[in-house]
């Protein structure tokens, strides 16, 4: 019974998270029809104005589901964005060998390999861009033979891809020296990931490590580089280690503010906490063409940094950001209320919280919460008496006829002591 329920849940989850479309492209470059599999994001139909990054998978026959599963899981937790996946079928008749043919002396694509190289850049990508809503950010991934081949796109002066996932690549001749040179030369921002494992094929592993020895020394702001050497991983098992590692590397800035990011990058700043938040989302938009509303949890992280460092005036700037991202919600008024409350302007704080009360609830901010905050602060406000004079907010202890230095009424008197 449990197995049946799990199977049904799996089928239902696939229906929700997977939109797989099998398509065929009539390629003039290859002079043949090529099968591709398209994976559209779950929100593709719901958000007609949203554009999505593109991930091209060589060896799409067996890499498609692994990548789609990792992306679906990461997106569920809002760690990874939704992506259009394009898997190229290459293993029905072992097409991968001829698709990735390279010249033995130069290491460059040759014969059908040269045609396949142009097919991807000049036919496949334009086809996808015309048919679907794609963002400019493009990635490519492959394993061994196809992983070595995808590196050839780095030989272009302006590479067509922005991110490269090269898992246990079988490197063509001279590539372990040429790729680091290209990574150091290319001006556009590049994400480069490659991997191996201690159980990988030795003839490939030694050259992969040689590539890393040179590439890891490159120090430039436009290169985001990572190499993973997995312990206990074989040539094939390293794939399931590599995929999430590569995706989380590429989309690190997309992720919500973590405890580590808060402690190491935000809380230690002397000021500029709101600027940090705004810049984070500007980088997301610039890098991936994804325009996202700032997450509520990220607002909370900046609130915490402001409170921790007593930079209360930054709440004003945070309120402006809140108004821009959530104009109908109570968030902006709530931030202003916090500023006034912390700076001792209690009357203004009450006004801001009551203004928030009239707006839409958001996250854990509720109308009841705004009323409670306002009521607590009202107790601190000075009150006016009948004669119009201001009276203290906190009631004084009523005077008595007993002197302040007199003993308590139940203390023994001198007469009682004598008795």
C-alpha cells in the first residue's frame, strides 16, 4: 500500500514539476533530423512575461532527468531559479562519437563535429529562442566525450554560452593548456565548472587535474571557477555529485540570504545594509535576466542587521525598497514604524503602525500585530490632564500620609518591644 502511495505521489509530482516535450529539428548543417527534449518550467504558462535561462544538455538522453530533478528540488526551496532545459538526443545510435569528432592534431571540431558545433550555435539556440521565452543567460553541460567537446565553445572570442558544466571531460589534444588560457583571456563573465573523482578513468583524470592546476591560479572578477574532486566516486557516480554542486555554484547569488552570508558578509558591514540587499538583486537581474521581488526573508535579514548594528536610520531606505517591491502591503509602513520606535519618536511610530494596519498583510506581518505594537507604544506617550498640561505617561504612586522613611505598618513599635 505504501509503495502504491509513493508511486502515485511520484507521478503527481512529475506532472506538477515536469513539462517534457519531445521535438525534432530539421538541421541543414547536419543534413538530418535531430531529436531534442524540452523541459519547460512549472510557472511557464502562469507567468507569460517571465523569461528563463537556458540549459543545453549534451547526452540529453541520460542527463535530462538528473538535471531536471536537481533543478526542481532546488527551486522548491527557492535556492535555484526555473530554467528551460534542452536535451539533445545523442545515444540512440551512438551519435555522440561522430557529433563530437575533433581533429587529433589540433583538438578542434572536424567533419561532423564541426557541423554539430554549428548546429548548436546557429540552429538549435535560435530555434529555442524563437519558440520560447528565453533569458540571455545560457549554460551547457556534458559528460566525458561531450564534456570535452563543449569546451570548444570557449575558443570563440565571444563565447555563446555563459556557463560550462564539464563532468569528467575527455579532453581533446592540448585542451588542458588551452582552456586556462582562454579563461584568462575572455572578457565576458564566465562560470566554469568541471569535476573528477578518485575512481575516475586515469587517462582522463590526470589531464583534468593538470587543467585545474593552472586554471585555479587565474584571479579575475569575471571568472567564477570551481573544480570538484569527489572521494569514492566512479566515472559515472560523480555525475550525481557534480550536478547540484555545479548548479549551486552558478546560481549562488540567486539563493536567499543564508546564515553564513548574514554573519560573514552583512552583519560585519559598518553601514550600507540596504544597499547590499538592493545590489544582490541587481546582480541577479544582470547575470540571469531574472527580475525578482526581494524575498521577505531577505528583508528580515537586513532588518536584523540594522537592529544588531543600531543603524536605525537605514529603516527609511528599507521602507522605500519595500514600497517598490510590495506596494500594497504593510511592509513599508512597518519598517518606518520600527525606525520611529527605535529613535524615540513614539507618536510617529504609532501613526506608522496604524497606517500599516490599513494595508494588506504579508508574511508574518498581520493587522493584529500592528495594533498590538501601536497599543504598546501608546502607553509610553505623555497624556494631557484636565487643565491641558502634559502628564507623565506612567502613573505615579499615589502619595500617602506616611513619611517615605517610616517603617512598614506591620513593623513592631517601641512600646510593643517593651512589652
